[in-house]
C-alpha cells in the first residue's frame, strides 16, 4: 500500500522528529560531565523533541498509518 502524498510528507516529518529526539537524548550523555545546569537543559530539550515526535505519531495514528517496523 502506497501512502498518499500528504501521508508521505507527514511520515517524513515524523521520521525527522524521531531522529532529532534520539539525537537530543544522546546529547544528555555528552553533557553529563558539564554540570547539572547543562544536564537539565539537555533533558528539557530532549523532552521537547520527544513531545514533537509523539505529536506526529499521534497524527499519523489518527490517519490510520501504522509505523511499526
């Protein structure tokens, strides 16, 4: 089944948000030795990226698009 162009664009946006969230969670480990303020900033940034990712996943789910690989 080929998704419609609108679905394909939303899927691509979701994939980018998913990669961004994974990258931001990885940054938490990188800044771990820089102190609590840096860790807190990285955690907050990662949480925002995860929220964006989850928002796109919810939109796709509402459209009936299953992204389970």
